[in-house]
C-alpha cells in the first residue's frame, strides 16, 4: 500500500463527508452543544484499521510513532485515547479532529434505511433534548439527509476493508500505527538499497 496516497484520497473523502453532515446540521439548525464531546467518551466508538491510517500517518510525520505506540499498548482507557478533556465535566474536544474516522463525522445527525427501506433519522440524544425534537418532527425533515449507508459505499469504493473488521477505536489506531510504521520502514529500507 502507498500510505501517502491512500491517506490523501481518504482525507479528501473525509472532508466531503464532513461537509455533507455539517451542512445538514446547519441547515436544520440541529447543531451540537457548545464544547460538547460526550460521544467521544463512549467506549463503543469503533473504526477499522484502514480508517485510522490518516491519523497514524500524521503521527508518523510528527515523528511520534514510538510515543503513541507505547501509550496505546499500555492504556487502560476504554474511550478514545485522542480525546482531550475540557475544564468542565462533559466538555472536551478531539485532539486529532482533522484525521478522525467516519463514525466521528456522521454521529450527530444522520440518515439510515429501516427494514422497509424507508429513510429514518438518527439524532444524538443531547441534540434531541436541546432542540426538543420528537419523532413526528424528525419524520418531516428527511429530504437531503446524508445517509450513513451511502457514505459507507463511497468508503468501500476506495478499499472494501475500510468498512470491514470494525473494532474499538484505540485498537484500530494501534493497528494503523503498526501498519504505517512497518510499511514506511520497509519502503525506506528498500529505497536505500
Ligand atoms: S477520534 Fe476524535 S472525534 Fe473520534 S472519538 Fe476520538 S476524540 Fe472523538
Ligand atoms: S453528537 Fe451529541 S454528544 Fe456528540 S458532540 Fe454532538 S451534541 Fe455532543
């Protein structure tokens, strides 16, 4: 795998994904709570190893692979290791926002297909509470909803493994760092011959 090219292509798609989901949140007015990072504290946030390659590649470019490998190998923390806690409880932010994986870009407000293949909206509980959203209102707001399944297909078009083998995010970052370190080390060794 060409890590640099793969990261570049994935970052491009990630940006389009974020634009789509954030502009939908802006157009509906259902924005996240200020300084909120509560979803990052959920230990069930998952990702595939390939989804974390851009983050791992940034860490590699900063020369911090060993530091992060050690953090990830020794941590007991179940929620995402790159989360930065704010001053107040529940406040915080992503320490690697530019490189975050797909779930982190789609979580707040997104569309799903139900069993009848109709569009239904999934909205973070805090956003629902803040804007007093009820199922009746959500059903009337489905046009232009960015669909998780459509974006997963776009990811799979880069590489099907991007949407397979999901695992806890810290484990996926560890796998990605190992892959980046091994591949780039191998490429460097190869080019020095
Ligand atoms: S990558 Fe960033 S946005 Fe995603 S869970 Fe971790 S801290 Fe939160
Ligand atoms: S999706 Fe919900 S929990 Fe996550 S930052 Fe937005 S408001 Fe907070």
